[in-house]
C-alpha cells in the first residue's frame, strides 16, 4: 500500500507534485485520528477508521483538489458539488500558497459528521 501511495505522489509533475505532497503531510498531521489509506487506486484519508477525504487531480483543469466524503452536508462557497451525490471538492491552486485556514476549517466541519 505505502509503495502505491508514494508512487502516486512521485509520478505527478510540478507544481502539482509539491502541492499534493504538502497537502498529504498537512492532512496527516492535522489530527492523530486521521490515517492514510490506498482505496480505489487513490490516496484516501480516514477519520476514526471511516473514509474522510481524498486527494486527486482534475482531468480537465489539471489542478489538484481535496474531495470531502461527506461534503454534501457542508455549505460553503469554496466547495463544488458538480455531479457528485455525496462528495464535494475543494479545488487547490498549486501555484499559490495553500489556503490552510480554509482547509482546516472545512475538515474540522467534516469531522462533526463522524
């Protein structure tokens, strides 16, 4: 599992690679109850053992995003639902500083549903 996870990040091109690696580290260190997992051939993060969020790169825009599993329960203008039933995504611009305050607030809100 760890090898697949590491390879997923390493196979990305810059600036997405650095952005995704920074998000990985930040999410893992944000709460000791968050664990990393390899599910559906993508990096997932679990909270209390349940699927919580994931990282991915949009196929059209080529920008990274954080997918929030119970995002449909969060109302915030930065989150996009698009054609997803449960999840919403937070697009991340890899050429700018990470919006750590926003990410932290959204993930804290998402934790309340677990």
